[in-house]
């Protein structure tokens, strides 16, 4: 689904996708289709000229371990204090302050995330999600197609964090904390680019603050 409102000026933005592991190519494809400058990020110095970064789905413990090995953990933490980060699935776990287990985390968002909350790969599912914040992109916002693959669940939202989307039973699957965004599902695997555009709006909002 494309915008029903005038497009933001996105051509000047430079957005990276952490390319250590997971579905980074799919995010890059969406960003490029929108017209944003997008690039793969693997080294700390590649963060310098970015306006925002996406941490993709994959395996959160592997992403964390590789971030440590590549010297990215502290640079990403510093980046997230001043610029926008969006974590999808495993990336949402990596952004959280608590994942109920010992693993490297950025600890930037006041959220608790349970990994593999829905079970094994065979328990993956799709469902339409109410995502009211997308009214900034299309109004009124249609349901967003949520794709959940070995998905985590946001079990607590505290401090300055706020829930953005919930399942029909009330469980939280998306949250925002200022310029930080976490989704338990995979928007990059759909033909709907609205959450990517919403993240770009968060980048611009942060730049203007």
C-alpha cells in the first residue's frame, strides 16, 4: 500500500541496515524502492554518515555476538541515543533492556521482550494488525499485514516507551520510544511499505527536534 498523503522529502536520507545476519537484503530492497539511500552496515565507522539504521530479523543471540565481535555494540548504543533505530523481530530483542536471558543487548528501549514467544517455525503465522500510528502515512490507516516467524513478544512497555500495535488478544507486537521503534513481526516481507515510511518519518522528526 502506498501513501494517500503527500510524500515526505526522503531522497536526502541515508539509512543503513545492519548486515551481520538475518533479513537485511529485504529491508534494503524496500528502502531503495522508496527512494532512500540505503546501505549495508558491518563496521563501526560505517555509522558515521547515517541518519538512521534498521536491525533486521534473524537470530538475536547471533546478532548480539557478532555485534560484539565487530566492535559495534557500544557504537550502536551511542548512535541510538541521538539517531533513529528500528528493530524488527530479533532486532526488537536486541533493542530491548530485558530479554529474560543473558545475551548482548543494546538496552536502549524500556521494553521487555520474550524471544520465540509463539514457538517454533511451524507456529509462524500472518494476521492483520491495527496500527493507528500509520495515520501519519495513510489516513485512515488500513490494517497492516503482520508476518510472524519464530516471533518474539513485547511483554512489558515501561518508562517513555509506548505500545503501537497489539494482537486481538491484547499482546503487544510493536512499540516506540521517541526515535526508537520495535516490531515483533517482519514488515520487510510484505508489499506494504508504510512502516518503513513511518520509520523514515521518525528520522525526520528527530532531525527537526
